[in-house]
C-alpha cells in the first residue's frame, strides 16, 4: 500500500489538495492510503515550511502549490 500524505493546517488550498489526492488515488486504481497531516511539528519534520505539501511514501513531492489530479496521478504511480 502506498501512503499519500497531504501536509497542511486546513487552509483552502490544503483542503483542495486533499480532495485532488483522493481523486487521483481512486483514479489510479491502486492500493493507496490518503492521510491528512495537520500537526505543525509533524509537518516540519518533513522539512516543509510552506503548505500545502504532498508526500508519497515519505518523499516530499510538492510544496506550496496544488497540482492537478493528473499531475498527482503521475507522482503516485
């Protein structure tokens, strides 16, 4: 199972990235766990100081922007 994490406190962009990550995971058809991380200490533990951010299996893929569902699908494939 691939772990997809959306890092952010709950701002509108963070909410949108979570929605798109869930859509991408469903469209990709694999075994994915999408998790929302709102704890600032945990977010900073990834070396992320700007949100939203997208992490796939512990690797930071995007910081500070909301990629399209298609872009996210490529990142999690």
